[in-house]
C-alpha cells in the first residue's frame, strides 16, 4: 500500500483593489512627495543627507551671529550692532545655488537614465504634472531653506530688542518683503536648475552646466559693465543670470535698483530686470514642457 503524500494548496488568485483611488492630483502629489524625500535624502543613506542640511546650516550662521552680537551689545550705550540686513540676507540665500546644482540633477536625471518615465506616464500623469511635481519639490525646499534663516533673524532680533512689540511694529514691511523676494529668487533658481537637468541623464553634467551658466554670464557681465564706481551701471548687467533676482530684491526693499549695483543708474532698470526675469522663466518652462510633453512621450 503506497503512502499518499500531503501538500498545501495556495490561493493565488487575483483580487480586486478595494482601497482609495486617486486621479491626476493624487499621482502628482505622490510624485511631489517622493521628489522631496529624495532631495532631502530621506530614506536614503546618511551621505545623501549631508549636503542639504550642511548648506542649511551655512546660510543660517549669519542670522545666528547677528542675533548673538545683538544680545551681547543690548545694554551698551551705542546703537545695537547689526552685521546684516534682511535685504542683504536674501543675497546670502543665493549660496543655495550649490544646493540646486546638487539636488536638481539628482531628482531629474535618474528618471531618464533608468528609463522609468514610460512607467510614470502610464499612470494618470501628464508631462505637465511631472514638471509641476518635480519643479515644485525643488522650489519648495529651496524656499524653506532660504526663508528659515530669515525667520531666525527676525525672531532673534525681536527677542533681543528693547521691546518686542515695538520691533515688530517698526519692521512690519519685512513680513511681506522677505517672502516675496525669497519667492522670486527660489522660483528662478529652481526652474533654471530643473530645466538644465532635463537636458541630460548625467547628474554631474547637469550640475556642471548649471554652475557654468552662472559663472560665464557673471564674468561676461562684469567685463561688459566695467568699473561701476567710475562708469556707473550698464544694461549689460542684465546678462548676469545669477544676479538678476537680486535686482528685483532691491526693487522690493528699496523701491528702485540699488545705485551701487551694476544696474544702478540705468533708466527703468527695475522694469528691464523684471522683463528679463520673466523671459528666463518662460524659457525654462518651455524647455521642460517640450521635454516632457512631447520628446519623452
């Protein structure tokens, strides 16, 4: 009599999905969150977390030093020492250009290099959704990293002042000027970084191209403008892609372009800066939409 073997029967049949269903909005938001996590190094090795937070610490140091000096000199007879103003601090935020050069290629290039775009676009996700999610993630982080030091500076100055309420009342205009100036700067750098990263699938090439663009235009503009102290400003300053949002910063804080800047003294210089700013943003948007609405589909 032969023994009858025993075994197990597994039910591997397909079952309908009973969870929540999202459309384009849910897919866009999921890609936005995933891009932010990647940019910040979340759920990645510790090496991926170093650069973003080291850069955040670097741009926050001037605020901490300024508040510390204000605290030390709070009881002195002379006026409290201030090493940096809110307007100047927006310029410090341009140091986060290095963050854009590191993070934008890391968020954009692997999708093309690893050929996952067809999989993403197989979902209810369009090329426009992809651009909004990726660029939005970079701009959001860049804005947070640029705005947080300003908050530290404002709150610190308020606490070490003779009267916190008087300080707030005297600096109410800062509450809208800083977010507006920081927003203009971060959208500008973020869009340019993402647009350049979209042109290649190699991260090092994208980062080098972004830094090269700012260096070349800055040097070229400096040569064409010449000595600002003796010759005054020149429209050639608009070639400097790096400094363009800083001219708009001056318009926001001062009501006009800083006379000591390379664009100072140019008639309607603020309007020219705004026009070039808009053209650059539209060019970056056109590159992204062409890449992800037609080329990659």
